[in-house]
């Protein structure tokens, strides 16, 4: 049994166990900078570099495929910038920008197969785009009208998760279900059990979420059950105002070793590398080799959300340095230098992105207020008598001075003014303290009507 050691020993006998200053600084520096293990296929200067481990996973990316990746990133950045502007103009309650993280999201999203499942946090607008979710479907969340306007089963893209790190538990459980249902590790061949039918799950979260217990619990469950889940951490260097060096003593991808599954760090501003590494990780999971942790090493070029002011905790020089590593610019340079793509293509993409932003804005400013029955939609799998009765009310009572009034302005009397118990029932005869001793509990009127009672 190992014996814990004091990290501030007072004797020379234990001082040898304490890491020296250079070792500690090197470890902290590795959390903020790409280390030699960083996977990169496209340099910030747009030069294609070889990596024998992952070149095969990007072998099909020719000039046309690279154009499509460029288009994805430009369009996603454009409607993201429009969302930011709409919030500043009072059209949205909040917006969560992804500026600078386009390559990390488009690369991972395009690596997924149609049958794979994605569990996002609240910044994965690029992944949503690759899964076929229209950008306008994202607006309801940030305008406060709904929790998501798309069907997760149809698009294989879960609704946004606001609670930090909670999606890792959901993703681990979903991936465990994929394994229990025999959707993992099937050999090549024809039929429903063929390898082409194998599934995997990708869970997206940020570096700040790695300090949450839900993430580590998800790691544990996934590791124990060899769940086919790719934990995709977008390390954008800042958990709101906390740098990565304040959260971890080692690079985040190395944490996977403690749970018994592989971890890898990829240049999160390199869309080719993100595509290739995610393809490899998904192949590992679909084959039954258990979970994989990917750390996409990128940078948050904008605020955490529109309610944040990053100038209060980070320097402008840091931002300017990362602008030189822009994920879109390196692809543009590669297309021009190595594939001879002319200006006409870039102009067409820009025009398309402007049209998308205009449609995005028009939809937002013309969004109607949700109908009252919207609150009852997608709540229960089957309609209940209580819900059916309640949803038939055109307008719910509102509280005014002097009591409750209905839609016509008439003061509500009787049972509707009596205090309700936690089980929804009300005391008969309970009005302003009178009749308490004689009170008997009965169902509220809408429940009696629904159940055929008087």
C-alpha cells in the first residue's frame, strides 16, 4: 500500500520526492502551449505537413473536400457573428460565441457518421451545422422561448446542455446503451450487424468542465464499461476567467491515462487534424476499444458569453498572437497556394455567408411569442387527463392586486383562490383562514372535470 507524501517536506530524506522548479514550470507550460505530441496536419502558414499516424484518415480530403470544409467554417463564423450582434441590439437574451473554434467543431462534426450521436454543451453551433440543424433553430434557446427547436433523434444531436459538464454523464450512459444493444464491435459484412452499422457517441465540453465532477464520473463509467464514447474537450485556454494552468498540473489529454483509456492532443485550429483524429477515435470506439479523450488545443477569440468582458482578465497581446493561428485563414492560404483556387470561390462563399446571416437576422427579429400551450409540448410521452385539461385553457390566470383574475378579468372565486397543497389538492371551505378545522381535501376543479367528477 502506497504512503502519501507531503509536497512541502521539511527533511532532506523526503525532499528528493519533490519535483524541482523547472519540472513544475514545464508541466504548467505544457497546459498552455502545444507540446511535441500535438497532432498537426496544416500549419498556421497553410503548409500541409505529414503525420504517418493520421495521414490515412485525411487521405480523401482533396481540393473539393477542403473547399467544403472552408465553406463550413466561414458560414458558421458568419452567423455566429450575427448572433453576437443580435444580442447587443436586444434581440437575444445572451449569445455564446464560438469565434476561433470553428476548425475544432467542423472537423469533429464532419468526422461523425450519420448513425453516431453527439452531446453538446452550449457553444457547439458548428457541430450543429454539420449535423443538419438549421442555425435558426438555435435562436429559441438564447431568446428564451424554448429549450431547443430540433429533434435530437432525427439529427442525432442532443439539445444544448447548460449545466457545465452534465452532458458527459448523459453521453456515457447513451454510449453504454449502444454497447448493450450490440451496436459496437460488429465485424465487416452485410446486414444489420455489419461494421457499417456500428455506432459511437461524441461528447463535447470545454477545459473548464474538466474541473467538474460530472465529467470525471462520465470518464469512470465509460472506462469500466468500455463505452464507445469520444470525449472531445475543446481547450480554448479560458474557463471564463480562469486559465487552464489554474485547473490542471498536466496537459488535459494526459488525464485519460488515469482512467485507463487513450488521450491525444490535436491542433484545434487545424480542421484537417481535427477531422483525422476524430475519425480515428470514432473508429476505435465503433470497433469496441472503449472511450478516447481528445483535447482540441484552440483559443476562444471572443468573450465566454456576451455577458463576459475578457479584457478584465487577459492581455490583448495574447489575443493578437492567436489571431496568427486563425483556423480559416490557414485553409484559405492552402487552397490558394497548393490548389490554385481563385478569388471567385472565396467571393461566392462570402456572399453565401452574408445571405445566411440576413436570413438568421430576419428570423430572429420576427420570432413570434410562443403560444401558452407551448409549455406543455414535449413534456410527457403520453397525454394525461390533467395535462389535457390544463392545455385546453386559452390563457392561464394571472396574479393581480386583490387576488387572481382570469382572461376576462373576473375575479376567480372558490377553490381557485384557496391555497394548494404540494400534491395539487385544496381544502374545501378554506377561505382566508375560515373553516380550517372543518376543511376536507378535494381535487381542484380542472382535475375533477378531467376525471368526470362534480
